C-alpha cells in the first residue's frame, strides 16, 4: 500500500499539473489479518476512502492540500487510525467497530469531523489548529 501513497505524492505535487483541477481518489478495501494502509496525498482535491475488515486494522493517512477528505471504516479487533490533515477544507468521517478502537486526529484548516466508535476500547485524541 505504500506505493499508492508515493504515487499520490508524485502525481499531485508535480508542477505540470499547476493549471489542472485534479481530484485524486484513493479507494482501498482490505480484508485480512494484520491489514494496514499508509496513504500520503499532497495536492489539490484529495480524497481517501478506506474500508478495512479483519483482525488488526491500522490506517495512517496524511493529507496536505486544498480540499482534504477522509472516509474511514474499520471493522474488526485492533482498529487504529492516525489521520493528519494540513490545509484548507479538512473533513474526516470515521467509523470504528470492534474491540480496541483508537483514533488520533490532527487537523489544520477549516476542520470538521464525525467519529463513531462501537466496541470496548474507545480512545480518541483530537488536535485542531
């Protein structure tokens, strides 16, 4: 999954796309043991839509740009999410359903989030600037 994050960085930060309205969408679905995703998006209208189902789900998402949006759904046992959004219109919609739910959310910009945790270990850390 690291290759997708690197591809997103290359595509949206290139100077050749300066005059082009670009929407980069990462849509990932993972169903396995110890599944994880690491996405970095730099640039204009980035969207990360991640659905994970399994035993040990983790997601590390970094967005820097204009219209950042994260849609994250984690179903399983170990659900962990670290989301960092820098720049303009940040939104994060997060659903965690399972045993140990952990969210670390950091937003710089217009900031907006919706979080739902269902399970025993609900822990949330939110920093907004």
